[in-house]
C-alpha cells in the first residue's frame, strides 16, 4: 500500500516527505496535519467498509475533486481496477497524472478536467469519493444528486463536508470576526455547512446513510501550532482522532464523513 496511517506528521518520515512534495505543504503545518487526519480516517474507513462487506465490487471508482491524486492512489491500492480522478484545476490534473497516473490494464488510474456540477450521470461507479469539494460548488445539491445517480446498484459513496459546529471552526470564526480581515470567501463557505445541514442534504434521493464518522475534534490553529513537533503531539493527536470518531462527538468534529448506499441494498452484516 502507498499509504500508512500516522499521527506525527513528521517531515523526517519518508511518506510525509513525499506528501509534502506532492501537496506542497511542507511549510504549512496546519494544512499538513489536517489533511493527514482526513487521509487517516479515509484509509481506516474504507478498510473497514471492505472488511464488513459494504464494499464488495472493485470495478470502477471515481474521485471527485481529486486535487493531486493522493486519494485516487489510495483507492486504487484497495483493489479497484479503474480509478478516475476529476478536478477543475489544470495544474492539479497535471500533478496527479504525473505522480499517480497509471495505464496498467490491471490497475488503471487516470485524471481529467471535469466539473462536479456537469458530470455524465449515465456513467456508473462501484465507489465514489467526494471529499471537501461540495462546499466550494455553486450548486451543492446538484453535485450530491450527481453522485447518487452515478452509484451502481452495489455502489458505495463517501462524502465529506466541513462542520461549522466544530470547535476548530468556531474558534477560527471568532478570530475572523474580531480581526475583520479582507473577506475570505473560501473560509466562509466552510461555515455554511453545520452537520445538521449536511445530513439533511445527503439523505434521500434513492440512497441511505449507513455510516457516519469524523476527524479533528480539538486541534484548532493555535493548539495545533503549539503542540506540533513536541513529544506530546502524536499521543494527543491519536487520542483526539479516536474521540472524534466516537458517538456523539463525531457530530462536532471538524470534518464530517458520510457513507451512502442504495436504499434497496441490504446490510451485509448478519
């Protein structure tokens, strides 16, 4: 496997070094740590979905908003025969194709420019990932509808959204209002999605939510920068990662994960 779960985000670690190069965040501690937390959760979640039988078809997979292609590579390593990554940023597609593109007939990974609001819903996929994308689109409901329409009968989708109810976003929003800097529209988009809205948007439309999860409960900007690099960081990060996945704390995590399947699909567990 390309990916390994890690809670240190230590630049001396070979995988972290490579991620720093691919994602260009070697000097951006906050993005580095939070992105690694989301990748950790995605990896563990998919691993469990495979183990429990929710994911049982490994044909086509789609990574919506693939960025530099890291998630697409993780998906491919779980055994999907064909992974397609799409993004609207040409530089991201170039990086993804250069870094992770593969024409191996047994394990294809390809990337292309495509808008999540303009997907061809006649295409069907056994697995769809859409992580931290919907909040940046003009028509989030349309993107969600497209995802549901593209799921194969046994397909599984993992959709993630920021959670405005979380401590990190509440602290950041307070600082934003006090300092009153020039408007940051990307940050404001994140605040439009408390977990209640996300659940309401995702539910229905021929699918049902079979799993929810979350990551980053406590690491707001100031605490993260204070702890990172100290001996306390890794154990604290591991603990708060575990807490963020527990009920009901997951509903207050910074990044909320939802797993969708077709409504008519039975639970694989006995």
